[in-house]
């Protein structure tokens, strides 16, 4: 009787303890995952760099594991399996940065890389100057404007010589001007009527 009571108590204790020991075991079907996170900023200004590329590579064989881009606050969060990795952080006109020895494990499931400061690329231009020049010909509904001031062939020539260099315009021996064979052309020089007229 005493042995039977001990056996029943032992069985009862085992059954009560079994669910707790089963939940403590890792699920073999569920892959073990961790997290790599950080913030990417400009080294010189401290401003966050949004849309910087963060790529994670396996430390064992250098194969790409995962990657992503930073949000508007420069923050990134990448999920990956437990293991050893290294990261490459890149942004346009900044030097790439490699971060080695990233370990993600059950003991350390979150690898916080902290603030990552990218240096501007040395070939970045300090200033860009943009100059605009008028086109040689401007076409509108009722007129065509030919800007002849920059044409080197017109330097030192007469108005008749300048018109000879304008496409679709011909000047005859008497100084009559026609546009594509059509006479009756009105010619303006600097917006004012000229003495040159079509015949």
C-alpha cells in the first residue's frame, strides 16, 4: 500500500512537471531568428541618411544573407537567423563602411550596431555652376527668332551675310529676302523693323 501511494505521487508529480519542461525546449521546426539594428548618419553633419543600403553577409562564406534600406530617421532593423555576420553600409556620394564581427545567438538575439557614421566621398563637388545659353533658333506660333550673336561665322559680316547663314533664309543679289521661297517676310533686328524686306 505504501509503495502504491509513492508510485501514485511520483506519477502525479511527473505529469504536473511535464508541460513545463516541454515548453522550455526550443521548437526544432521554428528557425531561430535574431535582429540587427542601427542608425546611419552623416559623419560631418550628424543628419540621418534615409534610404542608405544595409547589406548583411555570412562571415563563413561571404554570401549575402539579407539587406534593406534605412527609413527617414536613418534607422534599420533586419531579421536573420542566428549566426556570425558582417555588414556593408552604403549611400550615394558617401564612402562604404564594413562592420565585422556581428554575432546573433540565443544569448544575444539583438545585435545593436548603434550609430553608424558615414564619411562623405572625397570626390564630392563643393559647388556646381550651371550656365544657360539661348538656343540658336526659337520657334513660336507667329515667328521664328534666330540668335546670331554667338555664331563665329557672323563676326565682321553685314546683315546680308548673317541672313545667308540662317537656315531656310535666302538673300538674292538685290538684297531681297525670302523664307523658304516665300517673299513678303518681315525682318526685325533686336525687335525693331529693319530696312531689309522680302521682295
